C-alpha cells in the first residue's frame, strides 16, 4: 500500500520527462527554450490538383463542386472517414452526394493532442497543471503527432471540423455576395447551393477560387437553422460502396509495376537473433527470388506471396533466444510476485487504514490473460525505393512516427519518405506499431524494386503485442445499510501503453521496451479503475510486473481489466449485502446521474429480473472518457461452452453526429468484448503461443450470440468517442450472469480459462 522507494532521478510514469517538458514542449517553468525557432502558427500543407482550391486544413473544393474533406485519422472500420466529413458538411451546408474523402498528409495541424495528453501525462505534467497540458500540446503539435486510438477522433476534431465548415461557408457566401452586390450575411448555403434568400443561386464550384481570396470575420458564425442539417442524421457511410464491390484498397491490394512479394519470420518472443537458414531448400520453390537476412528476421522474396511463404517454411529459420523463454506459468508467477514489492498508490480518497482496522473485510482475487488483437488483416506494407526517396503504402495509427522510423532505417530524412496512409482491415491498436513498413522498405532497397510484405497469420499471432495481463486483489467494507464504506484495489500489471510508446517513439526493440517499463508505476496500467461510484474511502495501488511478454496498445487498453475487476467485485458485494445488483449500484451513483440513467434504461429495456437465481441475467456499467454505458446480458454454459442469448446496452455518449454509426461502434465493441470473454487469448510455452489458428481461439460465432440491442440516450453533452466503450463491460456482465445459473464466481478472463 505504501510508495516504493525511488532511485535518484527515477520517474513514476514515463510520458514526457522534465527535460522534454522544458525543451521539447516549450516551458512549464517559464523557460521558453528554443521557442523562437518554431513558427507561432502553421499553414496547411495540402497539395491541390488543377481546378482544386484549398480553403483550410480540412477542406478542398474543385470547380465541379466536388467537396474533398481531409481526414487525418486512420479508418479501421469505426466510421471516422464518414463522421468527420459529416461534421464539416453540416456546417458548410453541403450536398452529401458531393462529398469525397482524402487522407491527410503528415503535418502539425493534424496532431491529436487529446490522445497525447492521455498517453504522455505523468507526475511532471500533472504537477504543472494547465502549463503541463500546454507543454504536451506543444510537443504533440511540433512533432506532428498524428495518432488514432482510444476513441479520441471525434472529441479531438469535432470543433475544428465545425470551424472548417463554417469558415468555408462564410468565404463562399462572401464571394457570391460580391457578384450579386449584396451583404454576405444575407446569403446562405443549403444542399450545396448558395442563395440570397432564394432570389439567385450559385453552385459552390462556381465561386470556389474567388472565395479563397476573401478574409474571415473576427467572429465565426455557426449555422443556427435546424432544417436541412446533416449532423444527427443516419447518413450512409462513404466507405461502404467500395467495400461491398471490392474496389476498396487495403494494404494487400496495392499493385505496382515490377512488384514482388515477401513473407517474413522474426523468431520466438523475446531477445531472438537469427542463427541459420536452409537457403538451398528455399531455392526449390518455383518463383523464389531471394532470402534477405537481418539480425532479427529473415524474409523470402518471390514472384507471388504463396511462393515466398512456402520458401520460408522450407528454409526453416533457426533463431537463438537470450534469457528465459516466455511461458504462461512464468507470467502468472511474475504477476503474483509483484504483490510482494511495495506498490504505488495512484488514486486515493479518504482514509482506509482506520476503516479497515479490526473490521470484517470482503476480499476477492481476479486475473486477466493477455488479449490478442486478431485483426482480420495481418500486418502488411508495400514499399518502393527510388533514387530521390522512398514511398510506402501501409495502414498506420501513427503515420508521423512510422515515417520517421522508416527514414531512420533507410538513413534518409523524413521529408524523403512519402507515406501513403491506407484504411486498415481492423486495427484495435495493432497498427500503432510500424514494423511491417520498416521491413518492407528495407526489402525494397535490397531487391531494388517494389516489394509487398505480408505477414502470415501465424507470424501475426506470434509477433502480436497483446493487451496487458493483470491480477487484482480487491477488498471492501460494507456499512450497515449495505453501502460500500471502503474500497481497495491492488493491481499487478505491466503497462502496455508505456511499452508501445517506447517502441514507436523511442525506437526500442520489443524486448527492450518491455524490460525498460517493468518497474514503472503509471495510471495508464490501471485506467478504468477510478471509481464512478460515490465511495467515501477508496484507493487503487499499482504493482508493476515484468512478465517478459511485449505488450501493445489495444481497444480499451487497461479499461478492459479495470472494468472486469470493478464490476465483478461490485456484483459480489451486492450479493454479500443481500441487495439487488442494480439498486446496489444506483444507491452510490448520486453524483453520476448519467450512468444511473444508463442503468435504469438498460433494466427497463432488458426486463431485468433482479439477478435472481436461475435468471441468467447479469449487469455491468462503466464510464470512459466522457461516455457512459450499462449492459445487461443473458448468458449460460451449454455443453461446456459459453452462449450469450441476449445483450442489451444503454449508452450516453453525448450528442452523436451519426446515430447509426454510433450504434455500429457500440455493437462492434460489445462483440469484441465478448471475444475477450470467450477467448482471444492463448497460452504461451517456450516463447511461442501454443496455437495460432483463429478457429481454435474460442472466438464467438453467430450461433453463440443472440439479439443485440443498443439504446442511445438522448443527450446535449459534447460528443464522446464510442469505439472502445462497449468492450470492457461485456465480460463482467457475462460473469455476473453465469453466477445466477451456476452458483459460482468466474474471476478469470477468458471466463472459461484453460489450465
């Protein structure tokens, strides 16, 4: 429960250190070091084709009236390439049929400072308060830190896209008003047509070039009319037609002249180096071209990918592993050993010590295994290296960092590398890493021709950077009225986000990144455990653990285990207090009416029976980044297999831009969370996963899932990101449901855990 002694100069959390805050981030102590060499304002770096006019960072319009919206966020199926254009088009007054989308170039105006604040905040920045946030903002902007993840796209870019649309509307109205010799305030745009009260009309493309020459007013007016608004409508997704007809280009669809294909092996998990390969056997495969060796990997290049992968199988690469091989038993033991050290108290309210002394305490232990990403599209990139630089096609959630890594590997300046960001066939955080892009670039330089590298499914599983495993020891004291008087959560877990940053920003190999973060206590490792309930005395202690398995950014991140621990324990406490589970929660949500509303709504929609014995019903609730959700499930174990007959969710995510996409995001999250409850995790032995076939992962099938209902609660709050919200709540809800039918608690994730 106490603080661990720190070595001199040691940081509790690794985000920006003090020097980075003072130098890279401007200054928090009043020292404006190197500030003069940075621009005070940034200009858009958009390229324009003949006939196109750039209005601002996010918008171009051509002479034909085509509206091209620039999107800096990676589309991974979450609908961001529709949502951001919808925000802009609404303020512009555009015709939805004229909207096109273009990926943003790497630039400071597209930096995701909201995710940077979440990721990089630490003791130094929090101590500095607003100045610390400002420093992180400056660091993210100056570094062009473009990031997609953690549901931050809409909260980050909602207002900038509104402003971009409103600014373009004003400029277009000014250009039209100048032609008509009227006041620009009398003009408006509806359905893509400029008019002055219906007397005269112009198409947007007719005045686009002139409009860009006008100045904006000091105060930017937003649209006030409620008619013909696109925001709030369930508009069709812009990416759906091409995905249906197969014309949508993912990384593996890229085709270049004279291109060849590659498959790769990177050895077992850990500090592994290549020792030998059987090149003679590889040469027997028709279409084989070359084996390319590096210290930690070997790739086979061939005229087609199947030949490359077959040649690699026959080459039978042998790697030498330093240190003890990773295995599941060792990871579990490391997590338990972590509790024997002094933890770091990261959250605290009230005083637990006198409350727990000589009192009857309710305690439970929980554990979560590493959760694999298992994206439909394995890691893939295509590269072409020329005399004047490099071109790389890949899906990435951090394009600026990916470009920098590729440039460093090729010994080029970042400006000499052109990165074409593609949509991802799923990502869930896996595309934060850029290994495939670097490898493809090195292979292209070696082959002196374009190379497309596609990891096999086996390689994708072996080299996955899973979500963090965790163990929790939960303790609480109940008062005479059944309310929780004291709550203590002790969590042993490594921090996956700290490791990810060390890899993608600092360039550390996975095993070094894992080792470097092994003793770091950080709130990122226990996110989701800050109680939404009004418990007067509570605390969360973090015990960092060195498990030897490289980990990564995932959907929900630490909220996945945080919600499982919290909501499972809440259900146990309700049972001990002999109270109905919903009422038990609601009595402590007086200061959180939005979450209470979600709970009462889901109870009414789902026909909540009070969690009585045999009902098969379970509840869970969670708050995450300004959004709130409650879930009720009906579940049972049939012939040894988990079946979920029904999932009902009530969500308050603020005022949503496109309710249909919001429901898609929640439904996707619920099924993703169910996958984590049922499987999506593998045992490890001898530094390898023991299986890599998706059909053996215990993933949910259509037959395992019944009706899914999502109710969006009407709200005027600012829109929150919903992509991750549904993931953490499903597993505890299912575990709580199973207690009503089996009479035992399921305290491990996956719920029907092997061995």
